[in-house]
C-alpha cells in the first residue's frame, strides 16, 4: 500500500475509532431539566441606578433608604448594599401626563390600571349585583390617600386612605425597619359603610412586577401603535406550593390563568357550596406557610414577604402576563368577605349572598430585602436566602425551636394498615390486613435489618378499621386484644396510633352534632369520587367540628397513653382548619386556636401529617412532606424551601416510598431534600383492601417490600446521617441535574441526577445517578 | 366506567369545586389513574403516566391535531395561525413551518411513513398533500362522482392507509368516513354509524302521524370525530356525541376497522366527547376526550386504565380545558394538545405501565409462561390489578394449571374464565377418579343383589321400612311430610287439608321458614360462578321484600275472597300457600347446591329445573286456593287477578305514604323545635 493511502487511511481510521468510542456519550441524551428540578440560577440582571427626582425622603434604616412619591402612592426602598431600588408599585406616569412625543406610552393602561400599577393598597369590593370590582389608593377621584408621621417617628408612618366611591376608610401603618418594610392594617381602622362590601385587600400588588409593553410613536399613522415588549428581566417569583416552587419570568404564549394559593388550605365551612365533590384531578397543594418572594438576577436582589397576622385569611396570588396586563406580578391578598350559596329549600334552590359581617382581623405583612450572594450575612438573594431568613423569623417568634438530635442514624417511618371495613351481607365487615402480633413480627424483622431508629403509626387498629374506628376511644376488634397492643407498644420503637380527627363519616357517629356546618347552615360534606352506597361502606365524608376534634384527640391520646404509647400521630386537622357555623359559631382563627391548644395539652411526642405552620410549634415529626409542587404550568423549578425552613427543628419524613416513590431519582431527591423515608405496609396482601375505602393502598404487603426498605433506608441513612444535627446553609445548582447542599461544619452533599459522571470545579467526582458526601 | 361517567356528569351539573384528601400521594401526578378493580368497580391505582413537559412557548393558536412523523418530529396543525409546524421534542425547537396560501383552516393532519404530509382544511374544502420539503403535491377537492351526490365536503380529519387511500372525516357528512383513492377517486363510505332510536323515539315512530314525523328532528347517525391509520395501515375511528345522551352509551364509539370497515372491537367502554385516537407499535389504543380524559386499551379493546382530568379554574400540567388530540412517540411517550389553552403536554409511562404493556405483548405472542412472570411483576407494583390477576389466570389456564388459574380468576372476579378453568378441573377430577366411581357403583349393585338373595323373606327390608316410618307417627313430622303428598296429589291433599284431616299450622310455618331460607341461600349462597357480589346486594331489601310480598299476597287474597264468598280463612290461606312451596323450595336448594359443581355451560339445566319447580308450586297454589275457597276455575282465576291488582294498589299507597312520611316527620320536628325554642326562650 502506498504511503499516500496511509496518510489518508490512518487519520480516517483514527477519526472513526474516536467517533465510535465517543458514541455512547453522543447518543446519550443530555439531562433535560424539567419543572420538577431546580435549574441553574438566572442570568445576571442589569439594573438602572436610583433616581431620587420627585421623591420625598422618609428615613434611613440600616442599609436601606426609604422614599415616597405622594402623587402615585409609591414607596421606594433603596438597598445601599447593592444599589437596587425596590418600589411598592410600578411608579409609572399616566399616559396623559406625558408631554414629550419621543417618550413611549405604556400599553394597556387606562385610569384604573394606572392606579392599580402604582398603588400601595388595592381594594376589591362587591358592587350592588355582587360582582367583584377593584379600586386602588392612588385612583384619582375614587380615593384620597395621605401619608402621616406617627408620634414624630420617621420610621412609623401611616397611609390613611379614603375610598370615597364606596365609602370606606382604612389606614396602613408603615414601619421602615433595618431589614425592610412592615405593613399593618388594623381591624378597627377599617371603617365606613363600605366595609360590609369589602371583598379583599391587596398589598403592594405590583411590587417587583416584571414585563410590560411600551407603545412607540408611529410617524405614519400619527399614533402610538408600535408595541415593544419590555426586555425580560432574569429572575423569579417564589411561592410555597408543595415543597416550594419558582416561577421564572417569561412570556408564555399560552393564555394562562393566575395562581391562587390559599394559605393553610380551603376553609370548607365558609366556601361557596356546602357540598364538595372529590374529582379525578389531584387536589392542589395549598401553601402550608404564609410566605412568598421574588428574586432578581443571579443572587443579586430579592425580597421575602410573610404575614404574621391575618395569615389564615391570606391568599398568595401570581398573575401572569395575560390579555389584561403585560405584567407578571405576585402579591398577598387578604380576604374579608366571600359569597356563598344560601340554600332555602330541600330542592337545593338558593341564591348567592355575602356574609352579613365581614371578617375581623389585623393584617401584619413583613417584607425583608436580601442582597448579594450571602457571603456577608448568610442570606443570599435567592430562594435559599428567603428560606433562611424566614426560618430565622420563625425561630425568633417561637414557631420553630432548634431540636436536639440524639440518635446517630436517621429515622424510618412505617405505617401499618391494620384493618378497614367493607360492605357485608349485613352492615359492614372488618377486613384485617395486619394484626398486632403480625405488626410485632414486622417491627422485629425491620429492626433485624439494623434499623434501630424506627417510628410506627398504626392505622385502623380499632374495630371498624380506618373507616369505622371511633376517633375518641381505643376499642379493638379483630386486630388484637388490649394486651396484644400493650405488648406491641412496649417494643423498643416509637409506636403510636394514627388517627384522622377531621374527616368523619356516618358509620362512626351521628353527623348532626359532630359535623361542621356551612355558612348556609347545612352540614358540609364531601362526596367521594368512587363512593357508591351499594358497594362501598361510605359514599360521603363530613368535617368534624373543631371543638369535637380537639376533645377526641385528647381522649384518645389519654387512652393510648394508658396502653403505653409515648406518641400520637394526627391526621386531618393538621393540614386543614375548619370553622363551624352551627349554633355557637367557631370562626377560623378560633378553630386554629382550638387545634393549637389541643396539641399543646398533650404531654406526648407529636407526629403530624403535613401540618400547617400554626402547628409547627407542637410538631416533633413532620409526615408526608410534599416533595413536589402542584405542577402549575407557570412553575419552572421545584425547590426544597419547606425542608430548608424545617430542617433542624423536627424530623421530616417523606411520602410513602412503596407507593411509587422509590426509583433512583426519588431516592436522590430524598437525599437532596434531606427527607427521611417512610413506608406503608400490611402483613397480608393489599388486594384484601380492594372493596374498602383504602383501595388506593395498591401495594403494601411487607414481604414484597422487605428488600426495598433495606436498600432505600440504607442509602438515605448513609448520606443523611452525616448531616443530622447540622444546619443546612445553602443549596446550589452546579449544572443541569447536579446539586450541592451545604451544611455547617463544611459538610456538603453533591447529588447527581444525570446519567453521566460529574466533576465539580473543586475536583469532586459524583457518580452518575449518585451522590457524594464531602467534608464529613 | 359507566358509573364514573355519571359522577362526572353530576359534577358538571352542580359545578361543585373539586377537593379531597390525597392520602396515597407520592409522585407528581396531577390526575388520578383509574382501573377496574375486583367486582368490576372502578378503583384508583398508581399513576400510569406522569406529566412531563408542558410546551407553552410555540405561539400556537387553537391547534387541532398533533401526530408524529417518521422523522421523530411532532407535527402540529396550528389551525388558528393557518400553518403546520414540525417540532423537535428532544431539542424543544420548531424545525419546520409549513404554510400555504390555500390554508384557511388547516385542522386535520396525517404524516405517512415516507414523510408525506396530508392536511385537511375544512374551510378550503380540500385535503392537501405535501412532500417532506413542503411542496404541494396534490389537492383532493370535493369528489365529482355521481355517487357522492350533493353531500357536503368540509374535511377536518384525515388518515391515509399504506395503499395511499384517504379516509376523511368531514363536517356535515353523516354517511360515514369518506374514502378516496390516492388519485382522488371516491371509493365510497368506509365505515358507517348506525342510527339508534331511544324508547321515546320508538314510541314516536309508532304513534305519530306522517305530518308529526316530518316535524321531528331528523334522526341522523352520530358523526365520526376522528380517524387514524396505524403504521400497518389499520384504520381506527372515534365517534362524537356525549355518552350521557339517552342510550348513547351503548353506541360503539371507539372502533378498529377491518378492510370492510366493520368494527373488530365490539362495544367497549368510552366516556365523554371523544376527540382523538392513536396507537403504538404494539397496538395499544389511546383515546382522549374533550374534558381531558385519556383511556388506554389493549389491542383487543380491553380497558386498561384511564387518567387525565378537566382543569376547573387553574392551569396545571395534565389538566385540560379542551383536550383535542393525542399521539404517541416511538418510546411510548404520550403527547397531547389543548385546543383552548394552546399548549402541548407530554407524559412518560411509569414502570407499572411499561410492565403491563410488556406482559400484554408476551401474552399476545403466546408466550404464556413469560407473560405470567411479567404479570407477577405488575402484581408486585399493584396487588389489586385485575388485569394482572386475569393475565396470570389466563397464562395458568393455557399452562393447564387449573387450580392456580381458579385462584386468580376468583380474585379478578372473572366468572367466565373461572368457569372454563373449573370445567377443565372437573373434567380432570372425573377422569382421574372414573375407575373409583365405577367401582363404587358396581359394589353397590353387588351389595343390593346380595341383599336380595340373602333377605328373601324381606324381613330386613320390612324392619328398615318400619323403622323409617316411626317418625311419621309423630303428628308434626307427618304434617310436615304431607307437603310431598300435596305436591303429588294436590286435589286430594288440599281437600284433606280443608277438612282439617291433614296439615297443621306449625308445620306450615316451618315450611314457610324453609322456603325463606332456601330463597336466601339461593340469593346469597351460590358458588362463585353464579353469585353476584354479595357486597352489592342489599340484604335488608331482600328480607323485607320476601315477607312483604308473600304476606301481602295472603292478606290481599283474604280480603278479596272474604267478600267473594270464599270459604278459606286467613290461616288456611297461609297454610295453603306454605304447603304449595314444596317444589320451589327443593328447586332453590338444589340449584344453590349444584352451582358448586357446574360450569356456565350447564346453567340452562339449572334454570330449567328452577323454572319447573316454580311453575309446579304456582300451580299448586292456584289449585289449592281453588279447592280451599270452593271456587270454580274461572272464579278462582278472577279472584287471583283481583288479588294481584289489590297488591299493586296497596304497594302504591304505601310508597306514597313513605314519600310523604319524611315530610311529615320534618314538619313535626319543625313544630317541635319552635315549641322548644319558645318555651325555653332560646335562639
């Protein structure tokens, strides 16, 4: 062969060889991040310098300077750490105020929108035909607003607003603090006849809003009709949906509706209808805490906003760009009155009406501003900084305490389905899937795997099982005798009875006295999706009155204690507060207080299922922690905000792993989110439950899951036991699908969700679909 | 399936907000997955598909159809923007935009294996064929053949088989799917939906005059809403119309057509307004409906599961405002399209789904043992999967392991195949034990012959017969056994009874009790093959119904005959009734017992036996009453008819009373409350 051939062939062969060797990497698709992941932080944002023209300086506090523009009702906060300017409104001039023909005009702006864009407070009210209308503090002709200084203190101002059109007066106290702003709207300061028609108050609805569109002058037509969208600002809105979600600012071309997060869930007794129906859509995860935030740029500027009063009536709203407005904005909305369907006969005929008296409560809303990457104060201007700032606030106010960890290994949460009932020839029949003795066997078997830190919840131990068991006593049926349970509870594990004190049904008790009543006077009920009077024991459930729930919890806990239980596991009332409009009405705030008192009166360890923030004070273990969001289309990232807030104060356990949560990605997510594994198990096969209300526990048989429990626990324990008792100080996305969590003492856990080995800038290698603990 | 549709319907009517507690919530699914559980009830199961990507940034406007091309790109009929897009899901970019001056409302889309793009445009009244570069190759306008007549031609969906024939769904065409040859020749209507008449319409057809009929709305067949051709050229279709319409749930709305256009799937469950259909390489069928429901069927049309939901007032991945089209990628990923919200939503199959499809595939290929193992894996993921229990049962059946097959068919509630397996098992047992059975029979015959020889003087026989008669000397027993006499010689026996010679009230009560017990045993105690689910039987209604009907009969007959010169008294009427129940009691008991050894093939024998027993008893009752009252045959029949009529009236009166009762009680309660409140001065 000639050398010329060699010259061609050898490089060709080399190229071919290289190509083949590289093929596996080329073929494997790059890791595609979805809205279930946290993506790389936004780009750096460029922002304009502060321009004090036309502003009145109010005060300086710490790194912040405060200014006010009387004509537009806009409060401006300059963060001197980074020069970023925050405004409570868009601070836009009205189009007719503009004289310079070169200045573009704001698109879609009329007098009302001009007021809404700028105002500090926006008020929603019901008009004479009960339609919701909006007006704002800066609405010329409709409202008069005046800023006053209180007691000569420049840091305490009060905006007195008179909404002349609807005859409503209210005052907003503004406290200018070193960390940011605090707004207070006191109940007694809302006056005037219009208060009975007050629907809701929005605070600073356009603070931090992004988007907008300008109209440029068109010489040809002689009009402002050349639309140009404002340049997109890199940044996001944080909302407490599920474990935490980010909505990055972007122009969706699909026509999306706004996000409404009802803090602490829906109070069914004051909802629109007294009959609720379970659908085939999974219920959305309502915020467990009254907090939201916004961040601009790559850890440049952010704020976190939270309510310390009025939180139970708070909604978190994110309104995307839509046909009405080109802005994306997020704000708190405090609800004062709602419409409900008032039924006046047995045919369910009725009409919509407002409650006679609006809700009475004080609103206190805090805004804390964050700047930079957190090197100086540990509070980065991103969702991690928001979480840490919020956690600090909760620690300060006693909602959270720092927990002392004693055990070296992480806990394993296991729930046993003991029994449930199904329809029988006469009445209902108990289906036993686990007896007390079998539970003991399983616990022993799990402990023999070397899992010593074990927490067990017993579901449906009573006669009648999960559906029929009475929430106020402990009367056992076919699952075992009292002495069997005494033996079980004496085992070396944290064993408790798990009971739902909220969702009740007619096989347990009479509904007339025990169920909460709707505003319309009817018993509130939930029609079950697959409930059928002929084949299932129940077709509807009701909601227990808060005072009843509290009484039952206390009684049953006493009975459990007498048997030797050291902890209780509470379901139902933890994630939902229900008011009652029976003979002696119990308002929502009072219902919350009743639940709190009931839990604080227990001198036992308390495990709660997805508790709302007002119960965290009493929580030792947080069960069924959300690991995802509700999948709103606007959401672009999922973040462990909730977990970061709770970490170090209680044990946080995840959803049941055996119900489709034990894939490789799920285990990595548990390690990433610092959440402990949990399982739901039966001794017998789960198909026995097919005709019961527990038919959605589709795979629970212990023998099937023994090896999976061992492997899932083994892996999560290996990673998470290292950081037990350490403070979670930061979380960073290094590349798509690669995350590092930083804990104090220099410990980091790298998690690699991708199918490729990852090498961090510091040289740390993380296996494909693996994790790596450094610094321990 | 049906039940859920009704529930959905109610939810729509009341517009009630959907809430609930998601107990078994683990993944990021946004709608529940339903499947058939034991007892044919719908149950929630783990997610079959998880929502993956939501594509909102393609500036779509009212897109109507999506489909995958052979290049792996997703083709989108972006109807509102009058264009067709090719979108690369891997890179999340639009790779190709097809526009044409002719496009006015490009709604339907089909991409052939060689990359030709067919676009159905209803406003342009044409189907266009482009090559993969976007060059217009052919335009299919309204067929000119006489046979097409003046039928409308506004194509909005199109499919093309491997021979190049077009299958077109057009607005305003009720005759069926228009079939055109590749060069535009009208070949006829491929598949036709039949018209069906509901009860009222049938009545109208019967009684209305010609003028009235002319005024009625024309009863046209339901139109097709989509047509689809799989890679092998097999044609599928879905039919419009809501399943809530009167009787329309009995219309075949998901069809897989043979070459003659006939449906090969039969009637399979479907709900909602179906909009789209697609299949994958394995032949799994996916359909979608307007309100967001997605149903998945096996290639044979067996329902596997459904998921997807209507988004009430929020935009959540996997909830729809108007789900218009569904298609499936080669890797099993589903893509769907929301018309109103103009976005795409993809789903990835879960392990559960992959395993289920794998097991179905193995079974279809005849690999029974392998499929059983695959089904066992599905069972591990979901112990309630009826499909898996059925699959394992069938595999065992083919492997001739009948006992295991029985076990799984019973869990699955599959009575037909349980019976098949039982037949085999019984056959097996009979064959294996035939020798023993014959031996026993021979021995018995030998024994009797021997007895005959040794007991020539019949001393032993007499002794046995006499011993057997001893209980008869007890009058109660004699009165009880008298029932057999009644059955054989009703005239004599009832005459004896009337005269008070034979029969007694205690014995009659016992007979009545036995009748009740045999009835209850029949209703609740049959073998699995014949027994409807006990959970779904209202036992109280059975008991009350039994006593109410029999008691009412005796009572009414007494009233009717006492004013008609009947000689019987209430007591004797009851006794006559009780003594007539002998044959039916025996038939009921025999029926119940025999269900444990028969298969569905032999049910007709049992039914015949029960029918005979019931008729016999009825005859005895009629004759007995005739004898008792001293009536002629005619008078007796008349009095019986009046009795039945009277029973009807009493029932109606009682029903009205029961309906009013609720209100009477409420009225009393209201008055009581008022009194209580005013006395104690409460609010």
